[in-house]
């Protein structure tokens, strides 16, 4: 990503302004800086010059494709000016397919993002950002070793958004295996500090081992463009109920981590989650995912 003021300039036909505003809101929730004419052009500005300035200060242009936008003379001017800048300043051109339309020749060979199915809107926005605008993938790594349906349920939610989950099955391997994932993309580690306690007969796999592993991984990359982001996937009161299992100072540190609540207890069970449980998990993940992306984008701007 370049040092431009904006990550993306949105070019569209006025009839699609409502949809484009929703797209802008979702991008901004992810930490993306968006140029949109109705927000950036002030009363008294020369319209054509303001558009030119917007294009020149953006890293990418998202071209909202509909039959009307493709045939619009004014939008075509933005298209061709963007094409010129793409050649001279490495401005990225990304077609955003909102409705079926014949793409102009200079766009037909470019990778596009498909927004035609509203049900897939969130997944399409994720794709636009990762890897569209950033040029990087997001790699999820889960550190866990206990069965049940909590982890498969979360992996399903992550998969539905177009991502995969890799990484160690056990905490003992995390210090070696998680850093290796950085070669594939930005790493988000999901861990339950308490999953093996006190039910496990393996006393060395207590919460302190998980906590120590996470903190060591965090210190290796904190404040760098490759910073590993951590999400605690555990029961809501797990940290406050930690008691003697963790040092109080350590508990206070983890209270500042992203926390994805595990609203069901599947220990000792091999059953499927209910629809209500899955819906709750999807909504909680969506909120945490917005916050994770903002931190990822902040780290990205260090480059």
C-alpha cells in the first residue's frame, strides 16, 4: 500500500449512491480510508479539479460497474483518467461488479470483486480489502487441542468469509509454527487460554503455558508491519474467574486483548451447535473482525 492519503477512490453513477455509501461505511469499519465525492468535495470547489485531486491522492480506484455506469459519459472520463494514472503512478484499478454489464476493454482483464449477491456483501468487502487493497492475505491460526464443536463452529464461520485456518493443534508447537505463517500473509491467532484447564490430566498445559506462549509471540512482532493479532476465544468470564490459574498482572494484560465470547459449553460433547448459537457466533465474530482489521490496517501503514 502506498503512502497516499486515501486507500480507495469510489467511482460510481449517482443512482447507486446509497449502495456506495454503505460500502464506504463497511470499508471504514475495517480501517480503510475512502474518498467519496459527496464527503470530500466542499461547496465552492471546482468539481473536476476536486475529482482529479481525489484520484491523485488515492492508492486505488473502485469502479462500480452497472449498465448505467458503463454507459455514463462522466463516469467514463473518471475511468480513463484513472487508467492514465494507473500507468504513470501505479494506481490500482478494481472493478466492483454491482450489476451485470459489459466491461470496457481496459477493465475486462482485471481481477474484479463480485457484489451482485447481497447475501455475500461482507465476504466481497473482505475480498476487496484482503488482498484487493492491501495486496496481502489474512491467515488465521488457531491454537487448541481439545475436541467438541466450539472450534469447528468457529472455523466454519471463518470459512464462510473466504478465509482458511492453519497453525498448530497444540500450544507446545505454536512458538515454532505460528511465525512461519507470516510468509503467507498477515497472521491472526485465535486461542483459548483456559481450554485445557482444569479438565486436562496434563498439568503442564495450564493457562500459564498458553499465556506465556501468546505473550512471547506478541513481543516478537508488536509494533511492526507483520504484527501478529491475537483474539481470545473463550467463555465471557474466563479471565475474571481465573483465580490462582494466572498472575493478576497477566490477567490485566489479557483483558485488553480482542475477546470473542464462546457462548456455549461443549466439553465432553460431540454434537452440532444450534442455529441460535451459530448466529450468535457469526455476529460476535463480525464485530471482532472489524476491530482486528483496523489494527491490521494501522500496522500496514507502518510500511
